[in-house]
C-alpha cells in the first residue's frame, strides 16, 4: 500500500503489549528522524491505526532531529504525547481499553548520506493515501484530528486532486519524451541528442511547477488554508524531484 517506504533501508519494528515498558521495548534510533506506522493486533486481525513522524526539514533545508529526552524517533515514540499524555502511559491505557493484544510499531529513517526526505511531507502523503483507499484516516489519527472542520478536510482532498492532475501532466510529458528518445547507433551522438531532449523536458518541468503554483494562488483556492497549500506544494515538489532523479540516468544512459 505504501510503496514510498521501500526506499528506506534503515528500518525496523518492535512489539508493545500492555504489560511492557515502552522505553525498554522501543528500538527506534535516538539520533534519527523519520516516520512510524502502528498496527493493532486483536482477535487474529491486523489494523493500521496510526501514522506519525518525528522531525522535519526546515525552510533553510536543514533536517531537524528531536533532541529532547531520549532524542530522535525513540523519544517521539516513548515520550511524545498522544491522547493527552506521554505514550509510555497512554498506550498502556488505550490498549487495555480497546482490548488490543499487541501493537506492532514499524519505523523508517527518512534520511541518509545520499538523501534527506522531510518526515512531515512523507507523513502527509501516507495519510492522504490511506484516506484515498479507505475513505478515512487511520483510527487513532481520526481521534487526533476529530476537531478539524469538515470543510478543511474537503479542502485537503481538493488540493490533493489538483496535485494529482498536475503530476499526470508531468507523467504525460515524460512518456512523450520516452517515445521520442534517440536510438542513434553512434553512442556519443545518441547521448547528445537525448541530452538536448532532456534539457527541454526540464524546462517543461519548471513550467508545470509554475502553473501548479498559479493554480494554487488562483481565486478558486483563495479560501483554502495557506498551510494546506504550502504543504501540498511541498509534496508536489518532492514527487517531481523524485521522478526527475529516478529517470535522469535511465533516459540519458539507457540504464
């Protein structure tokens, strides 16, 4: 369901039972940021009940890693508040209340020496994906956001749809590029010809990005929260960047 997570190799999981000490069983790193998914095991059934994150990429491009307490993902999971109190307490209460046998917590570090992905953006993408598939957020996320106005939720969906429309335009442009790629038997000439086409494609990428911003700032979306528009623009830029980086060498060098 979440193919985006396959990218992250620094990942693990742990189990939490109502009788456990969360600080002891949690094996998440103390010096890394990322996202986590919580599954509830009850009566032989498995349910994804929460998607969360720790850390974010600031406006200056620098990664923020939680320093308080235990630090990193581990502190967010152990000492971060949920249901009005630190998880080390609230999870025990909540699992007993809901008769959950065990929580299975998967965590993913979203940065390495070669890339830095914003946990907040990835968390939003996963939440949107879950909402698209199941028509609602994971159950514990729903409880967290139950006070959000319906119109704000609908705004989020409409912005997501707008983003998908613009991503499709980009995919269509790339497919057209693929169909026109050079197969010149001279390797050097083929590289030069494909490089020229790739340069034109990058110009179209920038043009589409500007069109997306123009649409976000159009009267149609004036009533939408600025924060929502900023977040969807960040998600769009991240997806475009991933697409460009993934296909760059593939297109130019036939890799």
